[in-house]
């Protein structure tokens, strides 16, 4: 049977608070470990690998700057401090990624089993869990086999009640919500033009921008100029994020080229909210999450008009993420109910756009083949899978 095992990794980059007691961030230069002039994903990966022992000091150009929090040591707190530098404070496009507590024990929602009863080797799982325990940036590891939780382990002070920012794994959730909106008739279909739903926002846009569809937005092919981790920091300073995304320069006709953009999914969230008459968070709760006993502890960083972010800043526990993944493994079924159309599951695994030799992408989901096994997955910044 295909896709019967679900594995979730959750890394500390996904939800971290700088430990500095004065609330001030260290100088940005302290985090530029590769000396490329910017603090980016490569710096985070460098520090994580160095602390895990898989990267030698000689391989870090600016090792002296690895002590991000300036406490005289290079340790796990530097991962957290670097994460804070990577994202600006709450109230802007991204948050400072606090950790929230989910007071509800969802153990009754799960079946538990030994790995052996589900055809797996417990020693192999324990060895795998031990092999990543030395990485201070790992939060959790869950393995679900045949719909049953067979291995669950938490690291560095985390537990099943801790909800953290799942970052761009939120884009996969947005794909589910738009699929539900289409199925229920709130949206006419994936080829619905964003301009048809948001005519006022597109009123002064040139004709080619009015051809941007919901499909283009989720497939990252709107053609709007966007540099991820750069453009959003310009947009956040404007009074209207949706308008600002729409009025970005158009580099390509819609549907022609892939360009990853959280601006696209923010615009898609605005389309969803206009079409349904409620916020994206409220629509998600009423039409999907409540039925799965998933409570989003926080849906952060609304835009200046109060619109929910689309594609980032959603907070879930690891078990809640596991439920969402399991929903897709079960072809959209949950406790005998078809919560999302099966077509959404087929779409998630399609991999329309070839991003590089390893990865493909389609409407919020990534695909690749590992050891001969094709798979698709939600992927959030810092390492939620």
C-alpha cells in the first residue's frame, strides 16, 4: 500500500524565542556565519550542523560570529537567537515565533501501538531518534504507521502540548481550505480569477494581472516579481499588503514560470476571505479543523486590513500536524467523513512545477523521490515535514 507511513520532523527553528533577558536582539552581523552580507537559511543550517557535530569549525567562515547571543559560548541558545534575528518582531509580516501551550490532551483521538505490531522495528526507530537527539534544533519526531502512532519523541523541553509556528507548511493547509471552498461553491473553481473576487483591489491593475487565477497563486506562477525573505519586508511597511502585492511588477504572464512567493498565498488568503465572508482562520475551524479536534493556538500577523496571513504564522502541535498529514494519507477522509475532496489529495501529489533536479511543487505541496519512494509533503521554514 502506498503512503502508509507518516513521519514528522519538527525543528527548533520553527518556534523559538530569543533567551536574551533584556528583549533586545544582538547585532545582525553576529548571525551572518557565511559572510554573504545577510542572515538567511544557510546561516541557520550552518549553526545547526555545527552544533550537531556534522560541520567542522574550519567550514564556517565566521565562526567567531556563531556566538549569536554573545554569552561566550556556542550552544543551543544561539539557534534561538539566530532565529529571532532571522524574523522581525510580532506585528510585521513574520513573528518572533513564541511557543504556545495547548491545554487539551488529544490522546483519545489516537490509536497507539508497538512498532512491531505494525511491521516496524522499534530498535531502528529508537536508533533513528537517538541519532538526531544531539541536534539542539530538533523539537519532535513522530512516526505514524497504518494510521497508528508507533513512535513519538520530543526534544529540548518540548512535549505534545507545545504549539509552534509551522511557517510555510501553512500553505498546504491553505490548499485544503481552498479545495473545500470550491467544493462548497464559495469559489467557482481553481481557475477563478483573483480579480473577479477582489475587483476593487484589482481596479487599477493592468489586464494581464487580472488574469491571475487562484491556481496561479497556489502554484507560485502568478508572474509577480517577488524575492522570498526580501520582498515581504518591503510590503510590511505599506498600508495595504494585498494592494502592494497586486501592484508588484509583472515579470511573466500568469502560469508561465514558477517563483516561490508568500505574497501569492497572502493574496490567495484574501480571495478566500472575500469569497467566504469570514477570516481564513474562522473558515478553517468551521470547515476542517474542528472536525479533527485541531485547535490553532494562534494565527499570527494579520495585515493592516485585518486579513489573516496566508502561508505562514499558523501555530499547531506536532500531533495536530500529524493529523493533517494523516488526513491526506486517508484520501481526505476523517472518522468516516470526507473533509476535503479526494481531488485535493491527487493535486497535492501531482508536482506540476519542477523546482530543481530533486523537488517539484504543486499548490502548496512539495514532492520528491527518496530511495526510490515517491512522496509529497508539507514543508515549513526551519524544517517541519
